[in-house]
């Protein structure tokens, strides 16, 4: 295979890796509409399963670099592909919380390894002319993966809702259709995982890793796969010169790490990366279909809206890539965070208008308990209310709270609660009936969330990682970015993990208002404290502190 053909093959494999990482984040969005209906899960367990991908990614990103240095980049990529396939197999065949959680954790671990090792592999294999293209392919395919997951969700939701209509209220047939829906969504993403795994088997180890291990002949052979003979020999000489300079020169670190030029950029990095997740981006990507359904849409319309938002995310990512070197990092980050504040505030206010009209119907639902189960047609609770409404019930049997909801926009608007463990008494902790947002209000919520995604994509989505890699001084770049990344993923895991419990207790208004408040801090940091790094060398940026 010629070097040009092999480079194209490498970019294809790397692109599939980015696709898998995006699918990891996006596939749970539509699946959550049906998952809790077919496997008995508490509110906390459902949120933990959603957050498990981010938690697994957080753990693996901490150690992926170490293992990539130990066993090699290629072996870690092969392992991540195999781990992804295994995780999907566990999720699709799971019948309880423990197996489902383990599968999601392994899925997250695989994604974390991909996010660390694939860009590292590209940086060490591609030459200076094609390195930027490789990074752009990985980033674009990541957003494309989120969009692809939305397509998969829409396909299965459409067929499932049709099956529910055809079931004519038969609860057994409805359960089978809903169970097939979320398992089919996860099974559909195993195929790119298999392709990635097989593709990595045909890659070679990076020449830089081989060279540092003293395997110079193998390093040269690896270089010849990516470059012509002249370029390969040139890169070998450069690696030799770099190693000789490092061994003969005195590169001892000078100065204290507590100097302003180290502390200020490190603190800025931590604030920006924490606030980046405190915008609620990963929770919105994970629960967007559920949010739109709560806004009054049918399940099918919610997944269509979800797809539209994620297509826009993909498009605006391309726009941001084109603008970042023209308008600058600081400008786009300030513009993006301002748009996010407006979008989150608007969504919070619309939900607040309807959530303040909730009526407590706990006594009526409790009165409907028969044989430790509940079956209540929504029309029975509506009374004279003619507007579309949603019934939300928080209940328990044994330990942990469960959440059930039904609305007049559903194909089968009947509340059904039948605990699997009939020995434990069913307790209705909270039941509220609230008017659904009107069709116009639903469109405004969708418009706000669309504006949110566009603002995030054109600002924080693309800008933050580039700006921070430039911002961090050379001496602390590796350790500083590692700590900041840990904080970023920790906040992401926490927010995704508490989303459903917070919504069930305080409503969507409180959650969106909290995210808007966090983004105000983000905006102030970007507008008044973050320096512009466009067109500056790393040394000039460091000197500014």
C-alpha cells in the first residue's frame, strides 16, 4: 500500500474512532425513553447508567496515556475497539442494573481510551502538512457520531411508536416493542465498533514510540508506511537530533511552580473546563429527547427535534473551525457563552410558567392501588381539564425511588405501575398533574435548545480545547491539562448523574436556571480574564502572565 493510500486508511480508522466516541455520548438519548419501562430501575439508577459513560471515560483518560507509553499506541487502540464491542454485547443482553451498569462503564472506558490515544496516534504518525487534517477529521466525526446516534434513535422510535399503536393497549405487546427499541439502538452501534477493531489490527505502531524504545529499524519501517523515503529519512534524523539534545543539554526546570505565570493559567483552565460542563451540555445531549417529550412533544416528534438539533451541532462545528483563526478564541468563546445564557434562561422561564401550575393528585393515584399495582387512564384524572397534561409519579417499593410519567401526547395515555417484587408494598411518594406546554411553547423550547447547541458548537465546543492547550505553559502543560481534564469529566459525570433526581424533585426550571447561572461565571471568565491566543507563539502567551 502506498503512503498516500495508507494515510487515507489511517484517517478512516481515526474517523471511525471519533464516530464511536460521539455515539457513546449520543445513543442513550433516545434509549432512555424506553429503558426504564422494561427494566426496573430507580431514578438514581437510571441517572447513574446515563453518567456511567462519562465516569468510565474519566477513569480511562487518566491511565490511557500511561498504558499507551507502556504497551504502545496500536495495542491500546485495538483494546479500545475490542472493549467497545464487548460492552455493547453486555448492554444488549443485560436484564438487570448491575450488568447494564458494567456494560455502560466499559463503553465509557473504551471511549476515554479512544479520545486520548487516537489523537496521540495521529500526532505521532502524520507529518506537519496532514496533522491538522487528521485532528479535524477526528473532531468532525465525533460530532457526526452524536448526529448518527440521533438518526438511529429516530428510526427505532418511529417503528416502536407504530408498534404501540398496533398493540391496541395490549401491555405485553407494548412492553416487547419498547424492550426491542432500546436494545436495537445499542445493537446498531456495534457495527462501527467492529470496523474500528478490525481496522486497528492493520495499523502499524507509531514511529516515535518505536524510536523511544530503541527499535530504530522498526521505526524507519513504520515511517515508510506513512511517508516517502526522503521524508522518512528526514524525520529519523530529526528524532535523532531531538534525543541527542535532550540527553546532552541541561533541561532542568527553573523557578517555582507557584509563580503567577503558572498558577494563573492553571486556575483559568480549571474554571473554564469545569464551567464548560456546567453549561449542561452532556446532560442535554443525553436527555434531549426526554426534555422535548416533557415539553409536550410526542416521542417521535421529540426524536425528530433531537436529530435536528444534533445536525445543527455538526454544521456549526464546521463553521467554528472556519472562524477560529479569523475571529479568535476569546471572541468566539465570549459570543458562545452569551448565547448559551440566553438559551438556558429562556428554556427555564418557559418551563417555570407551566411547572407552577402543577396540581397534587397523590390521593387519587393512591386510591387507584389494587393488588399492589396501579393502572390509571390519564383521562380519569383530567376531570374538566381540556388542555394537554402530563402526569408525573414518584413511587417506591422497597428501596429507592422510581419515576413514571405519562402525557396526553402519548400513544397510550395510561399510567401503569406494576412492581416486579410484589412482596414489597407500593408507595406513591408524589404525583402531580401539570399542563403541557402549548404547541407554540414547545416550539419555543426547541428553538431555545437549538440556539443553545449552535452557541455551544461555535464557542466552547471547538474553541476551549485549542485555547487551553495554547494557554498552558510548557512546563506544566501535561500535568496541568491532566488535572483540568479530570475536573472537566468529573463535573460532567456529576451533572449527568443527578439530572433525573433533580428534575423529579425540583422540576426542569430549577435545573436549567442553575446551568444558566454557571454559564454566567463562564462568560465573565472568558470576557474579562482569558487572554486572546490567536496568532501568538506559546512563548508569547506564557510571557503575558
